[in-house]
């Protein structure tokens, strides 16, 4: 099946979850690169959704925000009627929260994806791009440093979050095989950058340090994550939407593995602080030891390459949080503080 969007000069997209971290960076990226494209952003505005992430594009005539739940089939069908593609970011995305409240992950990530797929099918098989995670592949051992996830790695999710994402990936593939829905899937590694909610490790640690608080490192600090700057993830999705092969999966990463201890030391060094600011705390239950991805396929087939080197990216990101204290102070309050209390008293 060919990618019907290849070579299109104009596109109308339905972006779900466009008020979250990656979604808002993606909406900004697309409207800057393709000023003629139209975007409808459907977002429920959960604790993680924030219209301040998109303040500068609010008045654009080719951008429309719709507040709503992806589980609302009637609404989804109505707004997806004349789009060329659905780009699906909306999800419950924080692993720790999935330990406390798994049901909301099943609802949004599994049932929500199902509702969108049904709408895409009923509306004449709309093009569908599904944003997923490398966490669906499970965990690698620290000793197996030569191993990494790739497109053929069997699924082996371990947390309620990653299981719900794995289930949604399977549904998306089933719609391709069963109904011929023109889908693509991307499984990306850990993102960082501007507008990331400060429950995730990098913005949590940077903002804690700005508040004079210590940083809570889980377990022995040796768990490894493979970091990619959010702009590189957006560029990868752009290339898949425009040139990806229908029915295919693309794994995305920037070959930047760091243990959480190394990551923390890089943040502390950039912020001119000492190791004394680390507090080792109780581990996350079922904490995946290591993630690493090899994105040979997207590089070879679509010519995508990550551009942001980790040292430059982390400095840029820290500077963003320093310059945008108003943004994170507003989100690091209310519901967030209640959640944090529940997490630490679990
Ligand atoms: P996020 O939590 O920052 O944003 C999620 C957005 O989805 C929010 O704006 C929220 O309001 C919206 N949303 C949640 N439930 C909804 C519902 N039922 N209906 C409509 N909108 C809803 O998440 P993120 O970090 O930007 O992640 C976006 C996507 O990328 C997710 O699918 C996630 O699994 C995937 N992903 C994230 C990473 C990462 O490192 N953050 C890595 C790989 C893949
Ligand atoms: O306070 C903390 N202390 C700590 O040591 C937090 C919040 C995290 N950590 C560790 C746990 C992980 O090993 O840091 C690492 C990164 O944690 P998170 O930022 O919570 O990300 P992770 O669990 O790896 O999942 C992220 O990447 C893949 C995103 O949240 C997912 O949405 C994405 O799919």
C-alpha cells in the first residue's frame, strides 16, 4: 500500500494530545515548517495538558483547539470528518502514575486508541499515525550493553503504562491487517526538552534544584535511559507521516544512553551544584533496568537523523526551565502536589 500523503502540498491534521509535552512541540514544529497546513488539536486538558504550551499560535487561522476526550466517539467522528491524517499522541504518559492509577491508562491509552481507530475506519479509512514508546519492548539487562530494541524485538511490557501502550500498538496493527487502515507506528525512546511536565525526571530535577530542593534518585541510580531531544522526535514523525511505508513500524532514538546517575550529575554540573543534592529514595516498583534503541530503519529508509547532541540539548533544556519559571511554577502546584504526596506515601 502506498503512502497517499507523499508529495501532498497541503494537509489537514487531527492531532490528539496536542496540549501535552510532545504534542505541543509537534504542533509548533508543523506550523512553522508547513505554514499552509491546518491542524485541529483535540485534547482533554488533563493535569498534563496545558494551553500555555501553545500560546504563540493561539490566534493562527489554520489552528483550532477542541477541548474533548478521545473516548467521545461522536465528537471524534465529527472533527475527523475531513482531515487527511490523525496523528495520535493523547495518552496517560507517566509510569509512576500508572502504578497508582492503572485504570485511567487502560481507558485513555487502550479504549481511546480504539475509538480513534473506529472513527478512522468509519470515515473511509483515514491515514493514522500512532505515537508509541520503546517501553513496549520491556527491559534490557545492564550486562547486555551490546543489545538494543529494534523493529523486530518482541513485545514484553512490564508496567501498566507500557502494557497499555503495547495493547494500543497491537490494536493499530490489527486495523491495518483486518480493515486495511493505512497506519504507521513509531516507538520512541525517552524525550526531553521544553514544556515537559515536571513529574518526568529531567524537569523534576531541574525545577527541584531551582527551588533549593534535593533530587530523588530511584534505587541505585544505575537504570539506563536512551535520551532524544523532542525536536528530533518531531522531525522523525514528520518524515514518517510524509514518507513512511504503510503498515510499518519505526523505532526512534538518538543513541544517547545515560544512567540516571550520569544524567543527574550532568544536570548538577550544568547548574553549578554538588552531588550532595542527590537523595537516594525508594525504587519505582518493577523499574525497567535499561532501555536502548537502534533506529537504523528510519535512518536508512527515510533519511532521518537526530541533530541535537545530548550535552547541547540538556544545557538548552535547563536554560529553558530557568527562563520559563512562570510556566513550571504554575503547573507544579495543586493536583501535582497531591499526586506527589500520594506517590511518596505509597
Ligand atoms: P503528556 O502527558 O505530556 O501529554 C499527554 C496529552 O494528552 C495531554 O495534553 C493530555 O491532556 C492529553 N490527554 C490525555 N488523556 C486524554 C484523553 N482521554 N483525551 C484527549 N486528550 C487526552 O505526554 P507526552 O510525554 O507528550 O507523550 C505524548 C505521547 O508520546 C504519548 O502517547 C506517549 O506514550 C508517547 N511517548 C512519550 C515519550 C516521552 O518520553 N515523554 C516517549 C515515547 C513516546
Ligand atoms: O523522581 C524520579 N527519580 C528517578 O530516579 C523520577 C520521576 C524518575 N526517576 C528515574 C526513573 C527512570 O529510570 O528516571 C528515569 C526516567 O523516568 P521518567 O522521567 O519517569 O521516564 P520513564 O519512566 O523512563 O518513561 C518516559 O519515557 C518513555 C516517559 O514518561 C514515557 O511516557 C515514555 O514512553
